[in-house]
C-alpha cells in the first residue's frame, strides 16, 4: 500500500515563498519597494489655483466696441483740432489754456499714486477721507465751472453740483455702516501682497490714463479755439462720455 505523499515546504529567500507539492504559495505579505524617482513621477503636478478665465463672446464684443470707440475718438479729436486751427478765434491763446490743464492732469496722476500708497498703509483713514472729501471737492469743481459763464461749462457745472450735493446726502446716509466697511477694507488690504509686478502694472495704468487725458485735452482745447460754436455741446458730451468710459475700463483693469 503506497504511503500518502508528504508535502515538502521550502522557504525561498526573504519573500516568504513556500513550495507545496510543486506549487508556490506566498506565506508572507509582499512589500513593493518604490524608488524615489517613481514617487516623483507619480506625484501629480501642482495645478494653477487661479486659471485664466476663458474669453467669452460678450467680452470679445465689448473689447471690439471699446477699440472702435477709441478709433472714433481719435478721428473726432483730429477733426476738432483741424477745425480749431483753421477757424481759431483771436481771443484764444494756446499756452495759457493748455499749460494749466495738462499740469492738473499730471498732478492728479501723482496724487492718485500717493493716495494708493496711503490706502495700503492706512485703509481705514483712506475710506473716511474719500467719503467726506468727495462731496465738497465735487461742489468746488462745479462752482468753478459755473463761474466761467459759458454755456458748455454751465451744462456740465449744474449736474456736477447736483452730484456733489447728492454725494453729501449719501455719505450721511451710509455713515452708520462705515465701521463695517472699514473692517472689510482693512481685512482685504492685509491680504494684498504688493510686489514689483503689481507696482509696474498700476504705474503703467496711471501713465496710460495720463496719456489719454492729454490727448483728450487736445480736443477740449480745439473746442475752445474754434470760432464755430454750433455743435460744441454735442462734441463736449461725446468727449465726456468717452472720458468716463475709458477711465472706468482702466479702473476695471486695475481691479481684475
């Protein structure tokens, strides 16, 4: 009578392999060793936390309209300059007109940069200053326009005066919520990490605004120099609308 076949157990290496009746059985858990290079390859690459927003059809149309508006403004100012040069009134003197205007534009750009630094350093005080200084300064500008006595200045001065008074009432109305706005502004400014790239972008935006305003002032001077005043109110309205839109676009680009 044949004896039953005994099982033969053979340990193979350090992996805990047992040979039983010709079969290999793993008796110990197997540990896969992964090299650091494989870990580095398996680690997912960091993704951009703020991916660029895809350009939509609306933004494309808006950009196209804005560029067409700048082209139309250039044509309008060129036409006004040519008209003012050909029909200049003897009472118009270019230097006394343009020097104060261009100087005020340059000074306003310098004050804007200084006030930006003041806001980064003292956000609470800058909010209070903007809230209570805007109404009187607007009213002063309106009074200067009204004192000029021309029809175009009167057409701009009256809305500016109404705007200044309305801003004063609005400041009084929202004064109870100023403290909450201060806390939000201070918390937001603390999170801002000012760097060289941001400084260059802001300075470039200010320079673009100054260049645009200088070019815009050329159109205003051409209106003042022209002897034909029939459509000056329409031209001035177009210039003011262009100024408001362009400044708003530059402001939006800074905040983006």
